[in-house]
C-alpha cells in the first residue's frame, strides 16, 4: 500500500513539473554578433515626366540547335533518320531478290525521307544467309542491293546518290544455323555514308 502511494506521489510531481512550469522565454541573441543596421535615405521624389524612354532593342536570338541531319558524324545522321521512320533493313525470302509489298511500303517511306534530304548519299549492302557458296551468295546480295536501288530510283531518289555493295554471307547479324537466324541475314542494309554534291 505504501508503495502505491509513493508511485502516485511521484506521478503527481512529474505531471506538475511537466505541465505546471511556465515556458522559458527564448534566449536573446548573443551581443557579440556585431550586426550593424544602416538606414538608406529615401530618394527624393521626382516629378513624373512625359518623356518617352526607349527600351533597348531585344537581341536577335539565333537558334543554335543544329539539325542532326546536318551533322558531320554519319552515325548521328543515321540515328536521326531512324528516329524519323527510316527503315535501315529490308528482308527477302530464301534465294529471292524480289521485293515484297511490305518491303515496298518501307522503301516508299525511306524514299520520302531521302528526297527531303537531297544532300545525303548512301550505300546499299546486300546480304545472304549462310547456305550456298560464297560466289553464289555474293551474286545474290548484289541482286538484292540492285533491286532496292532500282525501286528507290523509281520513287525519285537519284541513282548517283546510291552505291551498291554485296557482302554475301560474310557479315551475318545472327550466326545460328536455324531459319529464324537465316531470315535476319537475308537483307539489304541501307546506311548513309556521306553527302552528295548538290547545287
């Protein structure tokens, strides 16, 4: 019983201490801060005048953002064309150099982009899958590259802007001996390689 009474006394004292004591006033800032205040005199009011004050002319703003298609770095040019919808690769059926309807649609979009950038010249790389002899695949790659060149030419892209090159089966993008890889290797890869003399 005595212990309970003692606990109640301690609790009452604590509560009185916590809630019954007045709050301390915030400490005054130290006097050694050397804060000086100065009063700035108000400027004398001047009578308003009706004189027109001309604003300085705004400087001419030249947009320095360079069109990526004018870059000297051909990788930048190729990346920008892809961003604008250029298809760098078109694909062929086995042992074929004829263009499918899907291929013609892609080439039509490519031709529109190329015609709007008449200064760009490109290389058309013909490729084949790994089946067949080197000689046969080099000839097949050349036929594929020429088919693309002729079709782009028929859409208004100047033949002097396009160079054909065949790698046959020498540069595969996929090396497994399965159809899913062979189909990726039967292609013409179009890459911007320079600028033609326009003008």
